[in-house]
């Protein structure tokens, strides 16, 4: 399973969400995207964006003042 | 069974776009949201920066609205393209530096491009005639649909009955009879509709979601443009205008002084891009300097920053100054007194 790391340090929301969104758009089902953020708002916004767009947050943790959110890509065929 | 039509709704996070999307869902339309990020959006940034705001609910209202509606939301970064809208608005500015009409035209144009690329049928906004003095008037509504290129693919469900029929209505994709005829500045019709749809929790709308409508922010942005002799800006510029106390003791430099710990932490992220000062002998603020400065300027800035430290009444305050090359030296200065700081310095 591929894992793409996205450096969102010093970016304020919604930029980390946009980075994750744009990365996911290009990835196949089952890929993992790991966002490393310094804005605590990302802990709310990336999971919220993932929920409404059908992707799955598999990990969200705080480590050395950074917020790490791992999202599993779920690509659907749309309506 | 007829084909389910697809609409892209411009979601701001406020009540009007929430209602517009909901009205479309009620009519069986497949709805997805688009939210544009210009760099001047208020809520997320100020919450992230200011420590005293960090305990507040940090929800992003656009995401929250989408989640309540059960629709997808696409957040689109338009920071670079938006510069031309702000710098050269065809229809001018509102009360401050808010190019509301050009902004709306631009966003609908981007939405039009988006629906064409994604195979959606039409665009929906939460606009209401008379709601806003610049962008939501009877005479500016056709400007938005016309100049954006969306034409009759732009449907405003909350005031559609006051406007000519659009393609989604004519084609029977949506039932015009189940749209609304709101107008004016009153929020009561929207609040009544929300109540009738069982919507109780929504962000308080006031047009306050953009820093460009804020007078003090606009003054700082004008000062930046004036000092540089042009209207260009980068993301870092517009972010730093959101934080700190800005003082311009001379035309060739300004000082940004953190007002509290959250701002200081945020500004520390810029310490490699700007010369900066920090008090050493007393508790005090972190300060960035924007401009080309000499030793005499550094002395003055140090005295100014000392004024905002806990040593403001001391004979001497020690500060560390770091230049752009990263070289640090200490200074001992007598803090500036209140009467030595002209009001004109404060931007």
C-alpha cells in the first residue's frame, strides 16, 4: 500500500486540507496520505473533510508539537 | 426515471448557501459544494494564530455545513488568481478593500469552469437580492451571471422568483414553484426557512468572513502597497497583516509587534525571512521588522519594542537583535516613552 507524506508545517487551515485533497485526487483506492501539520485546526478539518468526501482517517496523533493525520483513500465512482 | 441533475453550490459556511444547497437537495438534485480560499478568509487563521482564541470551537464552517447536508465539499485554492481581482477590480471596492462584485463574478466563473470539467449541470449560490450593498443587488445579479459566463446556468434558489427563469427551471430540472422570492437585508425569511427545515445550528452571517471588509486590515494593506510602491503581495504578506501591532516609524520600514503568545509563536515562523527583536532582560514581545534598516533604525526599533515589554518603566531594557544573515547581537536601550510614539506610527 503506497504512503504519501505531505508536509503541511506552518500552513494554516484550510491549506493543509487543500494539500490533502489535491493529493488524494490523484491517488488510487487504498493509498495512504500522511499529513504533518503545525496548525491544530488540521486535527478537526482534515478528518471532517475526509468524512464528507468518503475517505477514512486511520490515525490522528500529536507528536513533538506536530499533528499527524493519516487518511486512507477511498475512491468511489460518484453518482 | 429521469436523469438526476447535478449542481455545484458555492458554500461559504453561512446560512444562505446552506439553505440554497438544502433547497436543491429537497428537489432531488445531486449537490456538491465548492468553497474558495482567497487567503483573506477570517475564521481559521485567526483562531490558529491567537492563543486566546484557541479554546474556541475551531470548526471550519464550510466543512461543517457540508457535513450537515451530507454533501461533498471541494475547497479550491484561488490565492494566486485572486490577486488580479483584488488589485484591479473592474467594479471597484466596497467600503474598504473588498471587491465584492468582482469577487462574486470571479468565483462564479471558477465554478462555471469547475462544472464543465466535472460534468455538472448548473451552479447554485445563496445570493439574495438586496442582501449586500455591492454584490447582491437587483442590478448586479445579471452582472454576475453575465460576466462570469455562467449566464442562465446560475440559479439562486432563495430569490429565484424575483429573477428571470434560468435553464434548470425552464428545463424542469428544478421546480420554480418550490424556490423562494426573498429580498432585502432582513434575515428573518432565511431564519424562518431554516426553522421550517429543522436547521437550528448555523454560523451567524454578517459578511464578516473576509478580511478585506475589515477597516483596520484594509488600512494595513494600503500601507503595505504604498510603502512598496506597487500593489503586489505574497501569501506571507497577507498573513502577517492579520497579526500583531503594526507601527511605521519611517517610510522605509515597519515593525510588527506580537500582542500575545499565540501571535509571537506564529511570527517566530518568519524569523528567517525578516530581521527580528526579542526582549531579554524582561518579559516582552517578539517583533519582526519589514524593510531595509540601519543601526540607527535598530536602536529606535529596540526602544519601541522595549516600550511594549514588561520593562517599559525600567531605565534600561536588554534585547537581542537578529539580522537577515542570522547574526545576533544584544542591545541595551532606554524604553521609549508614550509621548515619543506619534499616533501616525500606528497603522
